[in-house]
C-alpha cells in the first residue's frame, strides 16, 4: 500500500501494519501485486449466480484481512457459508467476535450482489450452532430489489490514513445515521477519542497482541501474490528497504525501533485527529448480534463512501483480552450501560481513497468448486 514518503513504516487501524512509502506512479508501474488484486477485476464475471454473488462478497471488510469465509455449493440454488477457524486471531479476538462480524459483512455483501439481479437470498444463521456453518442460504429468483448502496462496492475501502483537517457536519453525516451512532462533537466524541487512543497504545505495548499482527505481514509483491491475506506491505521503496534488512518482521516487533515508533504515533495522531466517530451497538453479544453488527458495518462503509467520507476501524477498545479490559469497560459503561455491546468503533472524516486490498480468488475459498 503506497503511503506518504515521510513514513518508512506504518502501523495502522485495527492492527499493526508495516508499510513503506513510494511515489504512487512508481508503485503502480513496478511493484503492484497484480495477481493478488485480480479478484476485484473478476467480481461478477462468473456464470453461476451464486458464484457471482460470492465473488463480490469476498471484497467485504474483515479483521486483519483474514478472509475467514469458505463456501460450499448445494444443489442448484443453495450455499453453505463457513468460517475458516484456521484463520482465528486467538490473542486479540479470543471469542471470535470480530471474525464473526466479518462474516456478517460477507453475508450482507453477498445478498446485495444477488439482489442486483433480482435474486433474494433466504439465509438461516447457525443452523447447527457454533460448530457448523455460519449460514445456509437459498437463492430465490425474482425475490429482491437492488440496494442503492451496492453502487459503492467497487469504491469502498477501509481507510488507512489520517484525515483532512475538515469537520463533518450533521447534514453530511445524515446518510450514515441509519447504520450507526455518530458523534461529531461534544463530550461524548471527546471521550471516544480518548478511549480509542489509549486502547491503541495499550495494544502497542502488549507483546502477544503486537506479535499477532506482525506475524500477518506480507512484505513485498512476491509475498502478497503468494498469500494475499493478512496485512500487505508493498512498493518499490519498501522492497528496497527490505533488501537492506530495514523492513522485517523482527524489526517491526521492536516498538522502540525509531522506524516503528514514528508510525505508532502517526496512528495515535490519526485517532486523536479524527473529526467524527461511529459506534455500532447491538442489544446483546450473541452470534446473531455479531452478524447483524457486520451487516451494519458493511452498510455504514458503503454509505460513507457514497457520502464522500472515509471510514477507518479501530478495534482495540472493544477487544476482550486482559490488557485492554479497562477501556472495554469504560466504553461500555458510557455508551452501552444497559447490557448492550459496542461491536464496532470507526473514525469518520475526509481523506484520499486508499488502494484496493489484496484478496484470495473465490475458487480458493470454495469447499467443493
């Protein structure tokens, strides 16, 4: 991912991202991981309507880009959707809550893609409990209408940079309010800002959590093309640094390394400088609540894109491992005092659209294709 040249390493968003910067044109001309980006170009090109819908669904946002979904075709009109548990995040997502939210994003986008062709999807969640498929689905022709949000699918990104110094006004935020609670100013916004920032710094200083992200780095074009999940780090400049041993997983693990320290502060500054914040809150914390949170996050992301806004997830204050428990307790005491669960926290503002994120081809995620 190309970033501003002043950064030699970056650690961004819901996890640690090591990145090096190059001029945008040079990145595109020399070190673009083209193979890893092919699924974006192939979306919607399959003969089977289920495969067409799945080829869009795999573009959904998901934690650490783990792409935990798998699908199996059933007869002529059915699908079973599974969560690949080999892609778990045992430190930062010990109860698989965030990964289940990612599955909700996937299901929502699959259903939207099918609806573009008038196909409704009858979805039964967790038909065999938590040990079976996440969903069993049946595609029903002439049973749905297109969702206007689908127009933003190919433009949607999870933002990975700081935001412009520009406030988000209430009218500008209106399209987002259907999907999340928005905080544009005032005491509550400032509280979210402080909690999110402090939780980020706590994760930085938690070795096991930090290592979980660093282990998912894919450094350079060859690594990304070979394994297009996790946290991609690419560009001619970063690969030049890697040749000299300056960009390595080992170096990224050392949070006192000057090349790591500066981007840690970049992320902290992005959190502090966000003009607005979004929370997705559910009545409880069942798997069904988590799926619904993912559906809302996907819709929120698309609505933000359509409104010309950028959305960046920051997960640390919502995670359930001991080192961030105080932030989890504080944000819930303030924003979910009646037993609700804050499932997602996002920064909202204006910023340049970031590049597309690598994806596995849908064939790789099928159980019986």
